[in-house]
């Protein structure tokens, strides 16, 4: 029996990107599976019996508690004698890579689902690049979730070309076509539009994610503010935690709250319903690992607009499933939004091709089979 440990900083990452992999490994192997992340009682209670849970205190951001986390993990790794540890997210990866090396774990897999320093500048960028290089150096194998991030890593000399690969076409877990079922789109669309009193004839731009600068929220709100003035029969549907951090322009955020056409729907586990209510999905992010929301939107037949960064551009085809715009450029974003809204033929063609593209390249069961074969290869 092989012993595998999955490590992330917070439980949400395990729930969103690792749970399906763990479930598939359990169903198709006799591997013993362990999760390590910051403690969460509800998360612990939600886990199936076949997953062992060992909480280790970890928080986002730089913290002195990181030293304690490294030592605690090293102790756990030596005691449990895992055959493989798999880690992702910045803090957890840094701690686990060091602890795994100290404990002499033979297979230390870094799932490079995003590179933190891409969106930073100056000394902060330098520090986080050093951290990223350290994680890569201490890992025995690296798997970014997009070809864009693989190429970026090679250009930045984070690791040599013979020490990394992408599984399939990319992503962390593939898209579940049972959940993101296009055949249910019309009914789900009506449900959400009725819930928020959005007319069927209105054009809805949509966004899913945190309200923060690095997700491009400032550019998104500025672009929509310009559009709303000329096209009042439009809406902006914002899905995700409603907390707004200090990096978001306060005047733009206040305007959006008072506008009446910007809807903050809050967090949901039924994102497929909200995607169905959209006419175009927007991800104006500064950095992403892959941008799984792009593929999920495409699976529901929703055209996408993404910034020209590694990850999201691997999850779509420019001019066929949506449009690519410049990063940190509200005018570029606004132009693309208006183009898709006014060009009905382009919108229709993108919608149809998006569904085919997502189902043929990112279907979850096929992706998980590739993951299983990859893990077998690494463990052998």
C-alpha cells in the first residue's frame, strides 16, 4: 500500500481542486490518503472515512508561524513515512518542500497551480521569486497546471526543462460535466435571472472570484461603469465572497454598490447556476495558475474574456471561445465587452465552440485517469 499526502494552506483548495483526485485514487487504487492544511472543524467533519486529516496551523501571507509549520510537518512526514507528498499554494508548498527534504520523502511533487510573484513588483517580487525557486529546487518533480506557466517557469529559470510537465491540456482537476451540464442551462438561467429580477433581454457580464486588485476587479468595475452609461440594459453579476480588500478602488466599489445594475451574489457552491445566467464570463486577472472558471464557463456555453497571462489563455481559444485583452487595461477590457455584446454572430459562435472545446479537452474523468497514470509512474 502506497501512502500519499496532499498539502495546501487552507481547506478550500483541497475541497475545490484535490477532493475529486483523492476520490478517484481511492476508487482505483489501495493508496492510503492523507490531507494536511490549516484546521477547520466543518472541513474535518465533511471528509469521507478513507481520508486521514492532520491539521497544521498555516495562514496566508508571510508569518513567523511558518517555522513551526515546517518543523511540525517534518515530524509528521518522518512518523508517517509517506511515499509521496503533493503540495500546492504558496505557503504550504514552501513549508512542505523544506519539511519533505528534511524528512527524506522520496517523491516530493509540487503542483504549481499559480506563481505568486507574477503580479508583484520590486523587492516583493524578488523575495517571492526566491521562494518559488526554493520550492522548485527542493521538489523532485513539478507539474504546473498550464503550458503557459510551464513556459514562463523555463524562461524565468525556476527549474530545468527536464524537471516538469503538464498533465493533458492542463488544469488542476478537469471540469465535471455532470455538474456543469449544458443541457440544464436554460432552466438555470431563468432561475437566477428571476431571483435577481434580471430581464431575459438584458445582457449580463459575469465574474466569479474574490474582490481584489490582482483579480482585475478595478479594471472590471471601471470598464463596466463606462458601458453602463451608454448601455443601461446591461448587468454585472459578481459571484464570490463579498469582502472587498483595501486594494480595490473605494470610489469604484462604492459606485458599484449604488449602481443598481451590479449584483453581488456572494459565495455559492452552485456556480453553474450563476454562469448560466451570464452572457459573457470575465476574468481580467493579473495572475492565475490556470483559471478553472474559464473552462467551467465554456462548458456551460458561455463566451469568455481573459487577460493575456499564462493559464487562462491556455483554457480558451482567442476568437473562437472568447477574446483576450491586455492586463491592467480597462479600455481594452471595455472594448472586448462591447464587441461580444454587439456582435451577435460572434457571441453565438463562441458559445457553441466553447462547449465543444471544454468537453473535448478538459472532461474530468479523462483528466483524472491521466493523473492516476502519472502518480503510478512517479511512485514507481
